[in-house]
């Protein structure tokens, strides 16, 4: 029997579909080492989804329709020096998305989610830097049986900051197309973390961004590279 997963409604991005980073993280669990996940369709909530494990890729499907595909990868990006935890806290007092948030109940960056429910990663610009940043302190609901923050939540934390990094140049509605993540180490609940996001380049409607997750002393926990697809103007 093929493995199956269900995306609980708690982990939404838009109110009616799963958060992209969280969904990618669930699928990456079937890949050894760093993985790149391509989202093909919005991940449905509260549906029994089937995982098809092939030689070098893993496909997530809903009633035979592919939703996402994961493959092994390597991630080579230049990562900026992170801000201090205090600088990240100052950045989040002026989050780039607070006024015009696309999905205010998003599990990762939704300002309407309460602490202990959503991650509440609300990044803002850092003075003198070309990235956005936010503090993050994981709560105990995010850990596994070893007491470490689960991989899918680390993936989730590296998703939305990349999307908001492209909004500093003006509002550009976009959706996550691909997310590649390498986890170096996992943190404990209540550890003070800093997440940053920055734009790398763009090609037509494709927007390439980087994100990284650090301890409050600057130790790198995880890094990511993502492709966002700018929506066509109506």
C-alpha cells in the first residue's frame, strides 16, 4: 500500500489549500538529503493524498491527479550575514505585508493567526540590508518524538519570507512554484531563531529568491532557494 498523508486545515496558506512550504516539507520526508519540490496544483486540505515513491522522485497525488513532485537536489547560494535577533525583532515591527496581506490566515505569515497556532513569521526590511527578516521562536506543538522541530515546519518557515522579499519592490502577486531546502540542523522548541529572505534574480514571470534560517547567534540551521511565479495581470 502506498503511503498517504493528510494536510490538516491548520496548515493552510490560502484559506482553502495547504501552505506550500509545509506541503513541500511533508513530501521531502520521502527524499534522503536536500530536496526540491515542485508544486503542480494547490494542495487540498483534509483530503487523503497518495505518495508514489519512484526511483529518483516522489509524487503526491489526489485521486490520481499529481499535486507535487519531489527530487533530490543540491543548493548552492550565497547567503548574507544574518541580522541579530534584536534587529530581526525591529524589522518585524514594520512587516512588508501587514497592510495588503494576500492570505491573512496563512499558517506561516498570517497576521490573523494567534501565537501557538500559526508561526507568525512577519518579516520586514532590515536597515542597510537588501533582505527582509523576522524572529521566530518555535512552540512545543511543532516538535517530533525526539523533541526537535519537525522538518516540515522548517520548510514552512523558509517559504513565505521568500515570497515577501519580492514585495519590497512593489506588490507583485505570486505563487510558489518550486522550493529546494537543505536542513543542516534542527532547533529545539523555544530556541530563538532568525529567518531572512532576499531576491536573487528574475526571468520574465519567474522570481528567484533565497531564504535562510539561523540561531540567534548566527549559526545556520537551513537554507533554501525558491522559484515564485508572478500571476498574470487580469
